[in-house]
C-alpha cells in the first residue's frame, strides 16, 4: 500500500511534466521563428524560475543547499541548468521542432538506461530492455520523414545538439538519485546557480528582446520559467526519487506525442502517416516497459 501511495502521485507528476515540456517546445519554436534567440529564451526561463525559487529559498533557508556541497551543486547546474536550454534552443534554430521533441526524450531514455547500469545498482529486466528498444526505434522512425536534402548538415548539427542535451539530462537524473538529492534542493540549486551568469548573457549575447512584444516576453517567462524551468524540473526530480531514473525516463517518449497534438492546433504542423506509425510503436514500447517486473538489484 505504501508503494501505491508513492507511485500514484509520481505518475500524476510525470503526466503533468509531459504537458509542460510539450507546450515548451511549441512555444520555443514559435518565438524562435519570430523575434527571440536561443539565449533570450534561456534567460527568460531562469528569470521566471528564479522568481519561484527565491521565494522557496526565502522560506526554507539555504541549509539543505549547503549540505549538497558546491562541487555537486555546480555539477547538477552544468548538466540541467543554463547550458541545457541553450543547447536545445540552439538546436531548434537548425532543426524542426519535431526533431527536438523526439530526439531529446529518446536520448534521455537511452542514456538513462546506459548510465543507470554504470553508475547505480539499477538492473533492467529483459522485458524493459525490449520496451526501451521499441521506444528508440519509434523515435528514430518519427524524425525520419521530416528530413530533406536541403540543409542536411544544419539539421544534423541540430540533431546532435538535441542528443547531447539528452545525455546531459540523463546524467543529472542518475546523479540526483545516486546522491539522494531532495527535489526542491536540486531544483533550487540548479535554477539559482543558473541565474548568476544571466547579466553576461543580456549584455554580450545576441538578443531580440527589444523587437518582441511585452505579451510574448511575459508568456515565455511563464512557460519557459515558471513551468519548464521550475515546475517541470521539480516534477521530474520527484519522479526520479520515487520511481528511479530508468522508469522516470519512460515518461519522456510521450513528449513528442503531446507536442504533435499541440503543434497541430497551434502551429498547423500535421505529422505524416509514418510519424503516426512511430507514435504507435512508442506507445507499445511504453506499455511493454510499464508492465515489466523490475529486475533484482545487484548485490
């Protein structure tokens, strides 16, 4: 019964995280096509998230953050802090949003699977291994139809950025569980440390903030900052603590599915028949992995 009480809130947290990340991809793609740059979106993300986390730290104090230690805190901030959204948004300037929404979760699933075996005692069952393989196959199939002959090198560069960001976030998830970091502590540490270099970005990085409307800037602060920067990171960290990094990563393949649905309504982007088939493959992989019994931990 105690396990059920821990599992159900974690599943709800995972579903909320899926919705946030889907909206984030669509909103980022929209603004990158209009006025804002990759560093603009990263700045707005941590401005909004910093507002949330300052109030949290003000109430709870810095004791838990100090207990984490500077070395670990900086490591988590590098992996999931300011460099992480800059790399994703940089990739979105070269590759379509569908690539980002597919490759980022795919690489998180893959690298979480690999790193969990290397850095922790987590052992995946054969059934979960097959499920993850199906997820990866579906995600690869998902991005294949949108490739074109023109600008292939640019698209490939964007894809490599997405894969790199997935590896970073997977490492963050594994370290959070290995170090047993509290979700609030991890989120506050990453967000507040990421706010330190923001003045340098504002003065020296290319920016389109002056051309953007107040409404666009405010909406991105809410979406990228309050939701993606603070709420989603807390939710993912919570799911990792409750279910483990491998299980938590299995929520990520739902992000491209949700992104496709939202992009159809907001951006008018309709997936091809092959992409719909890829979605079915991903769903089957998710279901196969979800019903798998966990393997025994290593001694």
